[in-house]
C-alpha cells in the first residue's frame, strides 16, 4: 500500500521490472494478497534479503517471473501463511521451495507455562515456531521443588522427559507440573514401555495403539507424546496422514521418538534398505 502526502491510499498490485534490483539495504519483504505480479528481476541481486513474508494462501495466487529473485542469498527464507502448507508442498521433509528459496511455515505457537510460578519456570516455545521442526522445552524447578511431567491443554499427561524434545505438528499448549520435595521418591525419568493388545485403550491423554505386536515382530504405538517403536532400530521410518501428506521421516535409533501429533489416523512405513519391515495404521485420539 502507498499513501500520498494528502492521505490518499493506493494498493500496490505489482512490483515492476528490476524495481529493487541490487538494493543492499533491503532485508525483508512482505508480499500481500493485493499484490498479483512480481516482474522480471524485481528483487534480483538483493544480497541482504533474508525474509520474504508471503501472504498468498497458494503459490499460484499471483504471477512471479522466473528470475524475480535471482541472486538472492540462499539463506533467505519464504514464510508462508498458516494452513497453506499442503499447497506449497511443505511437509516433514522441510524441503519445500518457492522461486528457488526455502519455504518455512513458522506461524505456529508453542505456549508453555508452569503450574506454579513459585515452583519453577519453563524456557522454550514462542509464537512463531516452525511446523515439523524440533522444538525443545526445559523445565527448571526452584529450590524445594522438582519437575514431575508435562501436561497438555486438557490436563492429560504428555511426557516426563526434561528437556522435552518433540516435532511440532500444530499449535501446542503445555504445562510443566512441579511438586514440592526433592523428587527422589518420584519416577521422573521413567518412561513406560510399549504395551500390546488392549492394555492401552486410548483413554490416557491421546494414547492409542496399532494392531497387537507379537514377540519379534515390528510395530508402533503412540502414547504420552511419544511414538513407541518396536523392533525398528536402524529402520527409516516415515509417518503420513491418510491423504498421503508426510509429517515425519527419521531413522529409528531408539525405541522412542517424541512428537506431538494432532488427533487423526496415520500410516507408518518402515524399511531397511530395500526391505519394507512394516506398514501399519495407528490412531491418535
């Protein structure tokens, strides 16, 4: 938008040919919905450009000439609107690009607090966190108190790990629960092992299970903010939604993989080399 000295306002609908070419002072650019065209070389050779705030909810909302951002530093990131990830091809691989620049979806919030300000505090989180990236929260207890666990917005237990590391899958609200005492009597570091069959019925804070896993077979469970992996060490694991959108991919080096997943049905595939070990569905309630 452009405002004249007389107070008149005009919406900018296009950035012309080489309009900002070689502008070394340009560090960030916002592309509003009113902008429908970015022409040849408009931002080319802007060596210090680091952030493009793209308000378009779809990459084809406007026309962008192929070399509009030619010569921009590879460290420049394109920030896309919340909820537009699928249209930009943004998923757990974090490899989506727009005009040759890396795309990030960082309009998600991780709000973390203490259950008692006098007992301890939480560090980490914020209002602009990157979707599908690792997030770390740390609970620090004050003298005379100890950390017990993390709970979600519903008050359900999520994890007893501290620091708590997880891949962000959406807006998240967590509370660090502290209690009086030194914690020697508590089982703060104990994480429950995977259980089979109906022992986990989904009633404890989003916990669920796939089909029962027999001894020696590979499988997966999701409970308390952790994917429980059975006989999958060394396998390449991917998790996708039922629509085929990949939300996770990692190499299993442990029996547990902390991640907060929204409610829904997911498909897990695991393979070693060319051999597929398991393909199964699991539900997060």
